[in-house]
C-alpha cells in the first residue's frame, strides 16, 4: 500500500530518486479509481518508483503550495524537486509508460 504523507512528512519521502505524489481525497470518485492502479504500479515498479499519497482535505498547505485545483493530481519528483504535474485519471498502461520514460 502506498505511503500516506502529510504537510510535515512529504518532503522527506520525495528526497531520493523518482517519487510520484498523488493528491487525493476520500470523497473523490476518480481518486478512488486511481488508487488501486497506483498500488499495482507501485508493486510492479517498487525498485524504480516510489508512490506516496497526500489527502488534500487534511493537508491543505501542501496542496496549496503545488497549486492543486482539481483532483486527482499527481506530481512527479526527482531527487526532491518537482518535475511535472499530471491531472485526472489515467489508465495503468499510460502511467507505466509515462514513468518508464522518466526513468530513462
């Protein structure tokens, strides 16, 4: 299961390598659809990509810091630096291809 992060813990979780942070909320239907997809990807790409989840209802400071206007939104970090933002639901094969391209 993906690591849950908060306003105070997320920075330490994205410091090394490639990390995909999922901004979500329990009431968000597309977020609930995306959750299992991200968990499958995390299992398959565990040695290459870390996936963390941030509940925007409980961690509004971080959501605001990254300008999250709609969810689900994912921010890709490389060695602690935000690289790119993806908004909306994406199927597993699209996300895997995207992440593989960022590993190259």
